[in-house]
């Protein structure tokens, strides 16, 4: 009985970490990339003309 419960904790921690890795990757890499920066971060905008030349 003790060997089975001793194997449970490392397995649980591995599953939790394996689940958090993709979630954190999406939250801190993919989403800021698509919105152009992290929320609350000042946006550095290049000098653009005031009108669209079309």
C-alpha cells in the first residue's frame, strides 16, 4: 500500500506541470504576440502618416 501512495505524488506533480506548461506558453507567448504586446505595456508605435494615402 505504501509503495502505491509513494508513486502517486510524483505522478500527480508531473501531470500538473505538464498541464501548466502549454497553458502558460499560450498565455505569455501566443496571446501577447497576437495583440502586439503584454496588456498594460506601453505600445511603441512607429511614426505613421496621419492619413492613409489611398
